[in-house]
């Protein structure tokens, strides 16, 4: 027993050691916002706002609870700043908790090969790759497995102490992620089969949803806001629960299920007990996957994933656990990420370890570990390039204002050195620097830009978790449904631009004209929509002119009043009664060679999944030449 513990501890330390200086990546930056705010309001780490896709959002609408920001906040207070090595060292403890909890669980369900089952779990791609981040996945799986193993021990001993410890771990899982509510049916099934008469245990299984409910009530009582309601609002406005997103997520999850352990092990374990009916289901599902995405890596992965789930249907407890969680994942998630299945990766490892001889398990573990470690290296190379690029930008900025037009790790490293997030309709000035990422969903910039330099992100490892042109859905099914990619293609292009002086060449513009973008200061989009306020810089024609704006109010738009301004002064206003097409004009005289024309409407609305605050559609604005009297 002690030997197995030492082997597991040594393996985890060796697994994490090469990544102790791993850069901040992915969604880490948002959890770090919460950690920073925890220094101000320790009991309300999510009472902050941050820029996301060009607009400010309320972190109370984040799809995870306060636990991970608390953990990061404690590290931040201890270290004094965001430093990669001590932060990863702190998260190494969570890896050890997850690994040792898995070992204890494996001893219970596969007593002949607990170490082998644990190693299979530790080689899962999501554990290896996502264990190098500061996101909520590692804390969730650590406390999830801890709660399960302590609950099992409590049932064996009828010990209230073990039961209380399991409840604490379950509550921590609940405070980390909403999907921890799935602990209740899983533990409830185990309790029903093992010790259904023990009444205190029926209360204990609700620790995770109880903690979530308590946190929601705490937030509501202290701030008048339910975080779940804020989250629901963002889900609706962003269209995250649309059928297309849900379908892509579900399809990707089947492919990820095929790699929870090495696929050959799944096939070997399942094939021993399959019948014609079950094989028919697998074949039909594989053919459907082939039609959906003909890439061999996908349909083979999805086929193995279906085979795993069909095989699990034969298992009384472990199979039910896997099927119940997977079904919930299909309903809950919208991004289809591999990390979503991490809570059942250990159960899958146990199921496979019970079916196959040790030599098969070790071979599968070794191959899976090489793949997972290679994926982690490719990921580390990607974000190391991002960190280096950010440092170069700030060195060459020479005191100029820097705007971040990107998300994830690039935003963190630039903001940490004084850069500002670029919001939609942000007014930028000549000589400002704008940094963007082709992969990071940049905001449309209405300003003349000159590229200073760019960097192509091309990891040496020929594997990709995400890329510009690829279809890997490892992190998000929005990019594709492959479990990963075997490719040497470009992952991202990073750009640093300098804003040049605006030199208006047009007196009248149609927003849909490609030349119009250089004249837009803020608030007017290429599709013609404007926000509540917009402004453009126009050239004054040689002849006298009248100023004119043409606009259209769609049926669902509430705006009814428009105001026309020149250099900040109102020159005309109009109020209309109903949707339709309208125009407004005003006499215009000036000695200047260029003017700023402003537009203002009285109301805006949002149309999911478009997150913009939309006023009216502008079809033309500017100065019309008239004959000189």
C-alpha cells in the first residue's frame, strides 16, 4: 500500500515538474481576475467585471463558482503576484489529491490492479494537459474523487466522521463548478445499492447542490443578485444553448470519450462481452460519425466512444455512473471540451482495468502517456510563444498606450505590464498600439493601422489542441469535433499594429463600403448597425453642402429618436412613430477641412447571439454637395 502511494506521488511530481513554468493560458486570465478581486472582497471574489469579446461582463455570470478564485487568491496573497512556478507548485497539491483519491477508489473497485487503474487515469489527456492550467477543472476532479472515496469509506464503516469529510469535499466541488450537482445521483445510486437504510447518508449526498444553493442565497442576500440568473442571461444573449452548439458539443464529447483511456484498451475490454445487437449500435453510430465528419481520427474516436458507452450499459454501478454523467454532459455543456469528461475518466480506467491483463494495461498506459505528454508539450510551446510576444510588444511600446484586442494568455501578459483591454466602440488615437490574435476573436477596429510586426505560433510538436484552419475540438467544439489534430499547421498569428493619423477622403459614406471603416471613430459597424452613439470623421467638400443621415428601424428595434451632431454640437433631431426607412438633413457651413459627425439614438436592443447593443441601421451619412448661390 505504501509502495503504491509512493509510486503515485512520484509519478505526479515527475508529470508536473516539466510544466512548473508553464505560461498562463486559455481561460486562466478570468479566474485570475477573481483572484485579484478576492484581495479586496475575500467573501465576494466574483464581484468584479472584466472585458470579454469586446464588452464588459459581470463575473457573477461566470459558469463556475468562487472556489478556484479563492485558491488562486490565496496563492496571490502568499506570493505577492502572479508567478508561474509557485502557482503551479500550489496546483501540484491538487493533482496529488486527485491521484491519491483515485488510488483509494481503485483499491475498492479493482483490488487486483489499483495502481494500474490509477496510472491509466493519470495518463488521460485532460488530466495531463489541463492539469497545467489554473482553470477550475483540476480542483473539481480533486474534490469530486475525494468526495466519492470518502463516501465509500463512510458506508463501509458507518462512520459519521468519514461522512462529514465526504460532505466537505462534495461542497468544495460544488463551489468550484455547477456540474458537481451530478455527484448527488451518482452517490445516491451507490448508497441505494450498498446501504440504503442509513438515513444520514441520504442527506450527505446533497452536499454539492447544497453548497451551490447556499452560495447563491449568500450572493442574493448580500448583493441582491443570483449568479445563476446572471449566467442564464449571458447564455441566452450569447446563444450558447442553441441547437447547433449543443449538437456540436455532443458529437465532440463522443470523440473525447474514445480517448479517456487508450482506444485499443476500450475495444479490447468491450469486445469480450459484445453481442450482435450491441455491435449493430456501434456500427450505425460510427457510420453516422463518418457522415458528420469524414476525418478518420474523428469517426474512429467517436466509434470507440460509443463502444465504451454501450459496454458500460452492462455494468451495474460503474457503468451507470459513466452513463449518468455522460448524459448530463450532453445536456449541460455547449463547448464539447475534453476536460468536461475528466470526472469520469477514473471510473472508465477502473472499468477497463477490471477487464484486461496487466501487460495490456501497461502498454496502453505507456502509449497514452506519450500522446498526452506530447499534447501538453505542444500546448506549452504555443503559450510560451504568446508570453514571449507580449514581452516584446511592451519593450517596443516605448511608453505608448497599448490596447489588447485578444483573449486568454495574451491578454494576461499584456495587461500585467500595463496594457488596456480593447472594447467595442473604443476610441483609439494616433500612435496607440493595438495587439491582436487571429485565433482570439478580435474586435473590429475602425482606425487606420500599420503593422509593426507579427509572430506565427507554430509548436514544434506535430499535434494541435486548436489551430486557425484545423478542426480540433479539444478545447471547444466551436473549432471542430476532432479529439485533437495530427498537424504542423499554424496555431495562431499574433499582430502588433500602430494607429496612424486619420486622413478622411470621403464626404459621404455607406457603412458597408470597405473604404468607410477608416472614417469610423466609434459606434458604427460595417453591417450598418450603430450603437447608442456613433461618430465618423468626414472630409468637407469644396462646395457648400447639407448634412444628411439615412437610417432604417427594423421591426424589433425600440429606437424612435435620432440626433445629428457636428463636432459635438446638435444640428438636427427627429422622432418617428414606427419602424421603417427615414432620412434627416440640416444646413451645413464650416471653414474646416474635416469634421466629426455624431449620431445618437434614444434606445438600443440586443439580438442573440449578437452581443452588441444595437440602435438603428445607418444606410448613409455625410455631406451632400449643393450648387453655390
